């Protein structure tokens, strides 16, 4: 039996009529109601709402409003944060009775509170049937019995409907329908002249909610305000509008002041600069949370301003969180790049920065979609649209993507690094052009400083397709040359010269002679105008500049050996002898031939190669650098 009917029975039994009976009726109903609800709450204060049928849902709603009456009356007498928290928790239970699927998630708490007050006032004014006349059965009923319940049930004489949810996490439950939630305000306005059918000690609870404040704002202050300050404007009293504008202005002024204070320290990539850049978003998040607490829990803002503020705070907090995450990732990336192993302009550094930015962008997209979902925007449609738009962007930015993929190929293969000297022509023919030193490897292009100091920028997609020869990674350089000797050179002269050249190669301290990389000095054939001798040797150096110096020294020594052998270099021309000339040096020719005969007699002829014992005895016997040079040994 309801408290209202209990009070009616008591008043009828006493025989009191008229005004006295009405007063006694209200007083008795209030006492009985508070006693019953207080006893029920004391027995189980955390009891969940039951929504297994229209009857249980309506009963849960009536119990919820009875509990709200008790808590609000208690809070009105002695405001405290504890009672306020218990009263506000009723809004969470109210949300469990309402179909809020058509309401954006960020607005659901405010809509649930407002709908609770509106329907509370409406249902208190309309006559309700007995509970046993409302469709329902125990919550543990079998599934076939559940199916016998109607899909929708309306309070007689009204359009306030309780319907069954068919999908989602609340499927099978009976909730106040979504159209009822949307029309709650019109339901509230219609029966304004009707008397209350149930006890309402607080009167119009919706009007009361407009002036209700948190425990930090004493009720005496609100009551002391002039009448115009408590006049409702767009579902919120005037003084709350002024208070909200003041709080928002103060929050914005403080955020701007913090930004200006730390801006002078935010330049650069130091730790202090990153901390300075993160200070503003941290302060923005704290101010947003503080503003939400003061507006919702203390000022108790109502109406459209609550939705607008909730949207603004949700967006601002998400943007500040992305701001913080972006700078944290940048900070971590720069800390890794600060390692001595990584050049700030290398491809590794660019890829580390790219990875940090990619994570930041991914977090930004996730937060954007989360905020949009909270605001009620259809995220799945946006994702599908983003996929189509992404394909169009990819097609439009094909060259950029190709260069980016080229950068990834360079990162995976690592043919060159910052500071390396490389050859980067498009074929594998001989020569050293074009060649230069790598200055930077970016995500789109590679910059190479040529030896003439010009700067060449090559797109990564093109650079990755070229034949790249990294001379800086060489552990040794190959000296390869072909000597063209005059045809007047005799065979013994040639043998003498070959022997001297082999001795030179073995004796030089910068040449490498191993079984895998032997020295070669061979007579390789007869040219159109010369006898060709091929020279091949590896030079022990990893510096191209030093290699050129060593090659120069060996070539100069070869010129002396050619002169000592009494022959000369041929040149691509035809010689017509009109007058007599000195010809070849006869004495040196005889001396060279004599030396070859002595080698043959002593069985030391350096053919097909120098004897191993002799090679060891002459190894590193030449002076290098040669006498007279800056690096020569003066001792």
C-alpha cells in the first residue's frame, strides 16, 4: 500500500473532514513515506533498480523519488557533501530507468537528472493504477513468461510510456521510452494546474532543482538574493548565469596568463622547453575539471548551459591531452636522437621523429573519435568516409608516398649515412662522377654536397633506385691502371720492367697482398699503338683522399721505373720518322737485358711471380712517404 493511501485510511478512520483532514492527510503521508523509505534504505542502501517489467520499472521510479524526497529534505535542513553525494547518486539510478540511447553520452547525466525531476512532478499529478493492475511478474520469471508481457505500456491517460529494450546491453529491460525522455518537458508543462495525487513536501521539484546549490554555497545566500536574481532564463536562474560567466572568464584568463608566462621558455628541444610547452595543457585540464566541479556540483547549473559546458570541456580536455601526449612523444624522440650514435639530420633521426608524430596523430584520431562518440556523432559513418577520403588523398599524394617508401628502403638497406662519401650514378660503368658527401637524409629527399660544393637534392624514390657506391664504407681501395708502352720495347726490357713493378708493389707499405687479394702486374696484350701492362693492387686505407695520395706516389714511382727500363709510354698517334733520331737508349737496353740474364742464371727470374723468400725480404723496404715529403722519416 502506498504512503498516500495509508494516510487516507488514517484520516478517514478519525472522521476528520475539510481543511483539517487535508492537512492531516499530507502530514501523515509525509511521516509514513519518510519512515517507509528510510527503513527500506537502511535495509539495503545499494539495492539496484529493477526493470524486468513495466510494473517493476514504475515501482523503482516511485521508490527512487521517495528516496530523493528524503535526501533532499535532509540536505535542505543540514547541507553536507556526504548527503549531496548520496542525492546526486540518485541521478545514476535514474539513468538506469531511462532509455537514453538517443542522447549523446556526454549529456546523459544532465538529461537523466532533468528528466527525473520533470517526470517526478508529472507522475505525482496524475492518478496511478494499483501496482497489481500494471503488467509485471517477478524478476526471476522464466523466458516464456517474460515474452507474455507487452512490448510497451503507458500510464493511463498519458503518453508516458515504458517500453522493452530489444538490443544493446539493456536488452530485455523495461525503461521509460526514448520518446518519453524527449517529451518530458512538454509532459511537465501540460498538467501544471492539476493538484498533486502523491505527497510532494518539496513542492515543484523541478523548480526547486533550478535553485538548488552545493554544500559550498549556503542556502541562506541564495534566499537573500533579490527576486530578479532567481528568475529563470532558459531553464536556469539569472544569478547562476552570472556565476557561470564569471567562472569561465576567470578560467580563460588564468590559462592565458600561464601560457604567456611559460612561452619564453618553450623554444628549442631541451627538457625545460618541453616541460614549458606542456604546462599550459596541464593547467587547462585542471581548470576544466575544476570548472565542471564548481558548475555541476556547487552552482548546479541547469538547462542548455550544462550541455554546452559539457561539450566544451570534453573537447578542451581531449585537445589538451593530445597536446600533452604530442610533446611527450617529441621529448622522448629528441632524447633518443641526442644519443652520440644518431646524427640529428640522419634518416634514423627523421624516422624516430616520424614515429613519434605518427603515434601522436594516432592518439589524436582516437581521442577525436572518442569525443565525437561522446557528443553523439555517428563515428562509424565517419570512419567509412575517412577510408574513402584516405584513398583519394593517397592517390593525390602518390609521389610523396613513393618518396616516403624510398626513405623506408634507405632505412632498411642503409646504403649510406650522414657524412659518407658516395657515388650515386645510374649505371655501373667506371669513373667517379657523380660523387659527393651525404649531408642529410629526410623523409622526402636526400641532400648530397658534391666536391665542387654544389648541393644536390635527390628524391628518395629516385635515389633508392640508383647504383649507390659508398666509398666511406670501403676497408680498402682498388688501384687499377693500364700502362701503354712503346712497341720498340724489347721482351727483356718488358721482363725487367715487370719485375721492377712487382717488386714495387710488394715493397710498398700501403699495398695489400693476400691469397684472396693478390697483387697483379701482368703483360696483358698488344694494343693498337702500345704494349699493354695491367696493374692491380688494393691500397690499405678507408679514406678516399688518402687513397689518392698513395695512388699518386705509386704512379710517380712507376714513371721512374719505366724510364729506368729504357722504354717509354706510347700515345694514340702515328709517328712518321723523316729524320734520324736517337731512338732508344742502347746502353740501358743492354743493361736491362744483362740483368735479365743474370736473373735467369741465378734462377731468380720473377716469372710467373716473385719468389716467396725474396718477396718477404723486400716487403716494406721502400721509404713511404718518400724522402723529401712532409711525412718522411728523417731519422
